[in-house]
């Protein structure tokens, strides 16, 4: 992947982002005095921080890079993983949220012990820790480190991953879930702003003409439902497989449910879940379609994972590149801090 040189203002923007994250994290650390504060933010979270945190934690660096790359390679059907979260979160808000909160549990495995027995709790705890740390965090660190080494050529892959993990670990250990959630609020805002900038500039390459995009893109790349023979995501997988994965991720995964457990009321928990579902809907336009657009004016890239960094390096002037890079780092940090806190809980 070709190295991209950052201007001084871009580096300054990323540095300011890191300083803000540290400031929020360590301010929350001053309020952390008990296990309830550390793992459930003292059960004082309102619906807006819950919703923004759910969204930011779900959108990792692997998501931003992977969505654009998959759209570049095989089209917008990859967005089915994103919009499907909305109806699942509606079901979660209506039925599971009051059950979880009325049980006054701290973790999903704790609920399984309450409902079944401690053997089920231990099994699911082990499954969650292994999946979150070995699978999710490893992939997220790898993707984030690749991007950092592109923009900071002197940094090797291991050092980049170690740097990101250390920063996220410091404010997460100090401030607990409150630090995670309130830094996620900042990260969600940066994510949405940065993705919007990339989408607008990519669409500008096509003179803001949807007709031009349609004319120069294979029809299957603009279809949400692919044939049953498709090797990536056939329509049956969209209707059956994606919802099953979604119900696990959004309704039973401690990584996600922990924010809802920290709500100050059932109403706040429900509204937060619904806000997260609402924020997942525009992901098709903000993170998927730029990959399809890149297929028109940046053909011939060897790998889909090169698309998002290439869009940043090609389209964005100094200053805006720093904002989008900060968004990419924000996506990474919000996933790592969430995983660390949920695994510890």
C-alpha cells in the first residue's frame, strides 16, 4: 500500500483528538469509586450517550475499511449487515431491555446463571472473552495499525498496534465504562463528520450525478439482494444468517449490552438502543457508497482494503485528511476500549 504523507495541520488535528480523549477519560476516572462505577458507569447513563456509544463501539476501523473495500469489490449488499441492526435493536428495546434492567444484572453471563445455572455462565463468559479479545480486538488492532503505518511510514506494524492498545487501555482502566461511553460520544461525532466528508468529496468526483454512477457501475454492485449463487452474501443469507448474527451481537454480547445495563432507567436504555438503530441506517451512504464510487474514478486497486486510505490520500486536502484519520482512529479506539471494559466485567 502506498505511503501517504500528512501535513502538519493533519498531525495536529490527530494530536488534539488524542488529548481530548485523554481529558475525557481521566475526568471520568475521578468519579470512579466502586465496581458499579467502573463497569456500569454507576447506572447513570442517559439515552444520548448510550446511543452514540453503541454506534461508535460497533463501527471499528475494520468496519470503515472493510465496508468500503467490500463495496469496491462486490457492491452495496455488504450494507445489509448494517441496516439490519435497526429492526433488531427495536426488538431488543421492546423486549430484552426491561428484562435485563429489572434483573439488576451486571453482565449477560450473570443473567444466564440467573436463568439457567453457573455452568452456562462460565461457558458463555469464556466464549465472550476469547471472541472479544482474540478475534475482535486482534483484527481491529491489525487494521488500525495498517492504516497508521500508511500515514506514518516510520512506524512499524507492531509498534502501531501497541501504541493504540496502550492509549485505549490507559483511559479505560482509569475511568471504566463512563470513560468509554463519553469518549465514544466524541468518537461518534468525529466518525459521522469524517465519513460525511469522504462521501461528499467522492460524489463530487462524479459531478454529484447519480445517473453517472449507475451508468458506470455493474448493476449487481448497486443491488442489496444478490442471487442465491453469490459467494459473498446471497439473499437467503441476508434474510436468515444476518439477523441471527445480529441478534447475538446486539442482544446478548456483553460488548454491546453493557452500555444498556448502565442506563439510569428502562426508558433511557430503550431510547439509546433506538438511537443506535437510527444511526446505523445512513451507514450505506456514509461508508459503503464511497467504495462503489471509488470503483468509477479509482479503478484497478489490487485490494479492497486499499480503498479507504486511497480515498483519504487522493481526495482530502490538508486539515480534512487529519479529521478523517482522526475518525478512523476514533473507530478503532471506541472498539478497543469497549472490548477491554466488557471483558474485564
